[in-house]
């Protein structure tokens, strides 16, 4: 589990693929793009917003 992200930071971060807002999944330590079906990791408190670093989410 990671520390909560600053709400101001979360408000300006977007998915690099779709340019849509991200949601923080604190339990998984990821930023999730529901639109793209991708989860971007947060490493040492730093969001890694690279499409190559994201994992695909299973279909809903």
C-alpha cells in the first residue's frame, strides 16, 4: 500500500494514451485509466506514466 497522492497532483495527471483522468488505486500502488484499461505503477512515490510500463487490466 502506498501513501495517498496529493489531490492537486492527481487532478492534473492524465493517461498518456487517452488523455483522460486517472484514479489512484492505493492498495495496488497504481494509477488506473479505466478508459484505456491500463494501470500505471507508482514507484517510490513517483507515478510512471509510460505506456510501456503500464499493465493491461483484465476486461470488466
